[in-house]
C-alpha cells in the first residue's frame, strides 16, 4: 500500500479531514490530524486518539510540517498558507483530500464542477448511475466525504463526485473517465483572487484526461465552450440556446439528442419536476454524462421523470395564506440567485444578503424591477446590495438585523398570489455555519407560520 508507514499530516478537522485521517490510519499510515481549534472545541477527540491518530490542536503546524512525508489538505484550508509553502519548498508533497481518495479508487469516476448546479446535477447523475450500478458512491462537495466511501468500492462500481474549485487546488493526478463543467461565473474571488485563477481550478477537472475519456461542456456558456480546445477528451456539448449538430440541446419545451448516430427526443420539460432553464441545463448535462457511461436511454428517462431536485435549491417549502415559500439557500452567488429569480412565476418577496465573497451584485439586481415586489436584506452585504438595486431604479428595500426578523417581515409584506424566496446571492458565514443551516432555519420558521 502506497501510504503504509508514511508520516502524513492531515489539515482540517471537518468531515473531509477526519475521513481522510481515518482512511490513512486504517491503511497503515502514521497520521497527525491538525486543526487550529483547541481541544475543548473538538467533539470527542479521545475517540480519534483511541484509533491511533495523533492530534495537533490549537496551533499552526509550522513546527511539525517538515517531519512529514505527505500533507493532505481539507478543501477549507487555503493552499498558500506559509506552512504549506514551507513543506513544498522542502520537497514534501501536498495533496487535496480528493486526490488522496482518487488515488485509492478502483473504478471509473464521473466528476462534476462549475459555479452553479453542481449539487443538483451530481445528485441526478448519482440516481441514474445507481439505477444500473447500485453500489455507486456519490461524494465530494455534495457533503459526503470521498475518503469515507472509497474503501467499499470495487472495480465494477462507479464514483460520481461533485468537485469544487477548492478541492482542485492540490489535485495532482486526478483524472476522471467523465468530467463536466456546467458553467462559469464569478465566485470565491476572495480566495482565488482573479477570475483567471478560478477558471484554472475548474479546468483541472479535465486537465489529466486522455483521448478515450469524455468531457461534458456547456455550449451556451462562452467560457465553457472555449474549454473544448484545452482537453484531450472527447467533448460532448449541451446547449439551452441553440441546436447542436452533435450533443444534447433544448428546443422550446423538448430536450433533443444528436450523438453518434442517435437522433432522439429525450424528454419534454413538461415531464420534469424541476423548474427553470438552469435546471434544464442540469438535466442535459446529467443525461450527457449518463450516455457517455453507456446507460440506456429509457433508464435515463425514467430517472429524469422521478427527480424532484435537491434540498436548499429552489425547494418548495409550503403555501401559507396563499403565499408560496421557496428555500434557495444554496444560492450563494449572484448567478445562482439570478436563476432562482427567473424561475419564479409569481411576484417575489426576496431575502438576500450575507457574507461578502467579492464581486458585483449588478447582474442580479437589474432583474428586480417587474419581478421583485420587495427586497429584504441581511448581513454585511445588505447596504451594498441596496445601493446596487437603487442604480437600476429599485427602491422597495428593507434591512433587518436578524434572519428571523427578515422572514417575519416577508410574511407581512407578502399578499395572496405572491411568493417568498430565500435566495441570498451570498454565503452564510458570519450568521450561520453553512447554507444548509440557513435553509433549515428558514423552513422551520415558515412551517411555524402554519401552526399559528
């Protein structure tokens, strides 16, 4: 085993880091698990130590990094920290948790990245693949650690992985059989600094692919379309805006396929249970990946018809007093929230704002007039979004100090026939641990309205 008896420093004690440490420990590595949290902030550290894992807590690992044979980074750890640069300067390999798990994977991998739609598409591809390979592992940025799943896989199984730009920062040899880049828009610029760096991280998903592999790209996205010239894999385009001579495309309300001699109407959008052109793009991308994996078309159609979307992504919550409530807490950037606004079919009372990841809100706020009746803002970006909306003549705005106050205000502002949409266009950090917690709080509060 390639990691046996190696001294490995695993950085970060969230789900990925703990799973990576346990995996390495089980296969014979000498593992140190590091986190800046203090021991009293860690849940049951003695259990990890009981398994033979050394903990290094509450301090920068600069003093121990040169004693390691390998460093493994959780995705939340920036790759330009001084101790990481010190390790690399000393010739110590530094890899991501995704790279670690991939290096131990015995079967084919489908990897999905992009700015928006990753979780929906990954979930859908996972359901399609499980219809033909029940032991398929659906892992990665979707919230299931790749390292925690890899040991149960055989060569006849399949991995479907949602891949973030963070996870690609220290991916060295990651090379899926099928890759997909769904779309590109500004995101995480506080970490990647420039769009060029951000795009480069997305392109790593297909960087190591070879001629017999497949790369699924969005023809309607100019940045993605240009990626076709950068991959050795066979490109399979999907498009929501124009017909394709080869690929899968949206033609009014029909998704059509032209691929290697096949010419078929795949499915009508009226047969789908998810809303919006962005979701039709997710469906096309998922179908293209399944076709590349040689899944029968009838199997693909059956799963598409049943698919109800994912939690926290334009998720219908309830109707209260004639007002529909939708949870789009996963809308953590403007492009995702644009799609949510465009998907609504009723006047919108919109909750926005949160943590500032960098970037402009203008493309989002210019859509408000004629669609949004009232905008309720929270978090550090509230005033920035208010000023952006004002530039486009939208002034029906309120600021709230707490999330609970914002949801209560939406209920007061909404009238029968309206919808209330939580789609913040911002990360949740500072007010919540993650977007899931934010979405759960919204749903809990809305369901409380029913009981009153």
